């Protein structure tokens, strides 16, 4: 894993953990046990999905930038399909509060994405390879 990606990953995790903790506490307070279960499942979903991306893209980064891009797009597509199946499967469930599950997942996704964008923008990484022949 490149050092710049490791730094971005570290900051994303450090921002998302407190956001997830606040969401679990709020959902538990407002939704009771079902809200708490929904929030924990939302945090688990985000953790698993972003974890899959980190592992897959890190492995592909060792091969080439093109493999990294293809892997990122492929994992995104697979995760969207899995999410669609899970939403269909658990539609109308009474085991957990599905609205608080979705709300927690969205808030955690936004925290992770916001952190990645800010950290990436602050890093001074060449995005064009300098021409060594001139």
C-alpha cells in the first residue's frame, strides 16, 4: 500500500470511528434496542464494504495503476449488487429499525468519503509523471 494511501486510510478511519459511535448512541437512544441493532448493522455494513475495497485495491496497486482502477470499479459493482440483494432480503423486517440502519450507513459513508476527499486534496502527490528525457 502506498504511503499516501495509508495516510488517507488512517484519517478516514479516525474520522469515521467517532461518527459511528455517535450514530450508534443516538440510534440506541431514539430507537431502543431495534435502533441500536440497526445502527450496529449499518456500521458493520460500511466497515465490511470499505474493508473489501481497501484490501482489493491495495492488492491491485502492487500490479499496476490500471489494475487498481479495474479492481476499484469491479468491487464497487459487486458491492452495489450485494447491497441490492440485502435491501430486498431485509425489506420490512421487524428485527431491527431499517430507517436507522440506512441513516447510520449513509452518515458513516459520508464521513468516510469526506475524510478521504479532504486528506487526498491536502497531499502533494504528482498526478502526472514528469518526462525524464527532457
